[in-house]
C-alpha cells in the first residue's frame, strides 16, 4: 500500500475538483456548436399589384410647339392609341357627349366646331366656336359662344344657328346647361374686367332669344390680364353653381342671386364629377357640398396637372400633366380605389412647347365609356 502525505492528498483533491468542475461546465455547453454569422440574404421584393383594368375612350388634345400651330388629337383605349388629327385648335375644350356617342372639338381652320363619331370620323363641321364648349344633357347639341357674335347652337343632325346675338358687340361665352336641362347659364363680358352671369330657360334660348329673355344673377370682376374664359361654371344637383376664376372659388345661388366665397387659391381648372359628389381641382379632390378636401392629387416626377376628366361612374380620373423639367405630356389614370397613378400615354414635345399655359389652353382631355 502506498502511503501519501497530507499535503499530497490535498493537492490531489484540488486537481480532482478542478477536473470535475471543468467537465460540468463543458457538459453544459458542450453540445452547442459555435454560431458563425452568415451574410444576410436579400429579401425578395413584394409582388407588384397590377392596376385594375380600365375601359372606355380617352380623347386627348395637346399642342406640340410654341409657334401657334395646331394641336394633335388622340384617342386612347386600353388596346390602342391613335392620332385622329393634327389640325385641332391649340386652345380650348374637347368634350364627349354625355351618352358617349359623339366628340366635339375645334379644328384649327377658322376655329370651326367639329362633331365626330366615337372612332374619330368627322360627322359635321360648323362655323366658328369659342374656347369653352358644352353639351346639352340629352347629348343632342353643343353650345358655345362666338367672340363678338353671341351664343350658338350646333346639333348632331348637322343644323346650327345663333340663338342669342351679342349686344353692343361685346362677348357672350362659356354657356353651360343646368343638370336638369332647364336652364342655360352664360357669361357676358362688358369690356375691361366686368363680367355678368346670366341665365335663361333652355326652351326660350333654343327658339332664339334676346337679352330681355335673360336674367342677371351675379356680377363679378376678373383679372384684367386674363380673358374671361378662365371663369368656370359647374352646376350642382341642388341648382346652385360652383364658380371658379383666378384665385376665387365660390358658390352661386341663382334663385337668391347670392354669390358666396368659399376659399382663395388658384383654380385654373375645376370639374364636377358626373354624380355631383366631388369637385376636382388641379391639386385636390374635395366634397362638392362641404368643400372639405378628400384627396390630394400629385402626379409622379413633379408634373403639373393641367386638365382632367372624370370617368362616367365618378370613381376615376384621367389626368393630363405637363412637365417643366422636360417638354413632355403624360396621361395618367387615378382611382379612388388605388392611390397610384397609372401611366397610359406619354409624348415628348419640341423644346419650344409652351408649358406654362393654364387649364385647357395647351391640353384638354375627356373620357367616356
């Protein structure tokens, strides 16, 4: 038997205790391998949500240069884009009839009014018309002023006539029919900056009228540097009229002959939705009765919204935008159901193209089913 001294035994016990403790610690972590950081894998991009299908025909007019030449007029569908004329007049509105069967626009030659079919075939060509044209609610005729000549009627059957001669060679223009078809409202310009808003019963106007048949409902003063085509009248379902011009937005009650200011801003273009619920401006959609903002409009790439058109169901807009950074025009579709802007048309223009014109001066757009 081997005898060990106390000191040797104590040393041996310490070593045994150290081995036991080390084994315990190693056992607790011995089954865990060292974690080596792995490079982060790129996450797949979320799938692009497709735009909702759209339908109908968008008519789009835009001027190509700053040489006071003609404009191109295009018809845009989901499947096709075609230019139907490069001889459209470079200022003023183009309009589909409420039933979607006819397109009215002005051609460059003598600023004559044209009524065309859905496919762009010219059906009738009339005499001179003004920048603002409007259809009757039953789609049977177009009304327009003629500078220094009065209010004219242009029918889909090819007939036309002056229904109100201008007094003292002043200017009657921007006629628009009430939503029930009973009244026609129009502007009478008395030189300088004074402008009177008249109304007349549609039936009387179409028979041929004079100013004794017309009723004054308001007088306004516009900016002397801007022609009164800037004054826009949008009749509501309740008979009142939204009026916009320069930096003024107001509501006109034709029965009380009262014009109430709603707000100041810059309203170069407004359009009331077909259902009468919403008013679109160049940067906002608002409630047409409370005038509270519903949506802010802001097209991609800092484009400037010049004009727009509601789809007949009032759930979408076709927006015509011009660009200051480069001379081009685009058409977008915007929907209440989708905050994105769907690009459906783009055209690069000559560098001389006028990009600073207001509203429908340089572009105009209309959308039908």
